[in-house]
C-alpha cells in the first residue's frame, strides 16, 4: 500500500494539471516523403523571418543525416500564413502554410495562443507535388501517465 501511495499522488497531480499551451513561438513539423534520388538541400528560409539561423541548422541536419522529417519551423503570429522557400541543387520549391490564429483567455493561464484549420478552403499553397496538412491544438487535451494526449500542433507531409 505504501508503494502505491506515491504513484497515486503523482497520477492525481498530473491529472489535475492545466495545459496553458506552448511557452515559446509556435512551430510546425514538416516531413518529406523519401525521394527516389538523394536530394541535397542548399538552403531553407522563411519569407519575412528576422532570424534565419534555425533554418541553417535544419538544412545541415537534413543533408548530414538524410532525415526527411524536420521540426520546429516557426509560424508567424503576425499573419494567418507563413511562407518557406526550399532551395535544392536542381530545384526551388515554396510552401505557404495557412492557419487561423486563436487568442483567448484560459482560466489559471491568462491569455494563450493556439492555431487551427483556416476558414479558407486551402490549407497550403505549394510547388511541391502534393502537400497535406494536419491541424491539432497546441494545447494538450489530457495528461496521462507517462505522456499526454494532443498538443501536437501543425504537421505537414510533403511529396517532392
């Protein structure tokens, strides 16, 4: 019984946690379907972004580890879209991601920000072969032991 008591307390504490959402800039996860040939990515940048250093790190990671999944692409909180440019050796592609910003008051948190599917009919505009976008809240729906449900944000799957 004494061994179960701490576990019960931790479970109840996690169950009672309030998710106030991300405490930093919102980001999107972008995954590429593997190409038939190996692509060398020269540069990624976001139009209008003040700091492009993050994209330099993403480019190096993509080329060094041949990973087709990149994360932490910043999303603009100043507009309902963010545009990215991907420069490969033999091609240049663009991706404009659309979303709807949602600012609201949440008890015990204050004002929080979230993103959701845009009211417009298109989720993205791109020169890639195909792009699919999945929208989830950035706030976790529920905490479970040992993880949480929801809170994944925006995920983009690209076919080159």
